[in-house]
């Protein structure tokens, strides 16, 4: 027959001892927890001040960057958010005005960013041209018998005696003045380290026109001197190959025929 508590009751002194032991254990645990909390490193006043100073400096820096692009801090924050999303993956390194213009939420926004970009581009070009003039003057003083950007003497066709395209498999690109897409494509080719021959349609034999255009397109004079890039007057070549269509046009000779690329 099993025993019950009534049959074998726990003595009262034992119960008291168990209760006291549990209380002591709980007190020790609480003390250890409190000690661990007190031992955890706490930021000093100096560290807190430094953190606040860094955050303030970062905010000031972002405000200055926004001001340089003619944007408000809110617009700058939106640009940063856009570049952390799909737009930043599609177009890494995209400038703020282009990014905000592409992702504009209204026609008014799109117009505003387009106008800001036109103004920014004009200022950039004026600065680059001013520096390029100073560079040209320095180059002329140091190397009076050389040109900063040399215009190539394109070959003549042996059959017609007319200007001909080079037929060594190099890429040729035809461009014209007042053509933003032409400049963009030439810049893209350079970023890819492409070797190519550039033909300027409508230059009328004016070397300086091509040189000024090359500066705007950011063509590296060293690449021209090494003939990685050549600059040529079109001289009727674009019409002679008969491809037609708008410029710019990238073409390459394939099996004896010129084809758009």
C-alpha cells in the first residue's frame, strides 16, 4: 500500500531550510546579474560627444553636397535612397540630377531636374574648356612643334582617289556637332578601352572644330597620340558607305561590307 504525505509528512524544519536555500539562490543570481550589468562598458561622455560630432559632420557634408547640385536635403536623401534600390543596380554611379530626373514623380519634377542638369553641364563644360585652354597654352610653350590632339590624315581609296575608311577591322564611329548622343557613345567606347577611328561629319576641314569637340567628349590626348583613337574629317565617307540613318553610327567592316554595330 503506497505511502501518502500524511503517512510520511515532511518535517517543518526541513521545509524551512528548503525555502531559505531557494531564497539565497535567487539573491545570488540577482547579484551576479547586477554585477554583470555594471561591468558592461558604457560610453563615456567624450565618446558620446565624438559620436554626435561625427553625425553632425556627416549631416553638414550631405547638406553641402546637396547644395552643390542645387538640391534640398530632402531631395539628396531621396537620391541616396534611390541609389540603394534598383536604380543603383541598373545605373551604378549615376549622378543625382539624372537619377532624380529618371525617377521623377511628376512632369514638373522632371522639368526641374532637366533644367538643373543643363545648368550644371554648362558650368562643367566652361570649367573644362577654361582648363583645356590653359593646358593647350602650356603644351604650346613646352612643345611648340606638336599638337595636343592630332588630326589624322585619312587614306584615299586606290580605285576612286576619294577618302576611304580604314579597312583593318577597327571600329569606326561617325559623329556630328551638337549631338549629345554622339558624345555619350564616344565616352562609353573610351570607358570600355575600345580602339576606334572617329569621323566627324560636317567638319568642312576645320581641325579646330574637331579638337574642341574631342575636348567636350573627354577624348584622352594620349590615346590619340598612341593612335588607339584617331580623329578624322568625314570627307564624304558616311555617304559613300551608303548605310544611312541617324548619327552617331558605329560601323565595322565584316566580310568586305560595312555594317552598323
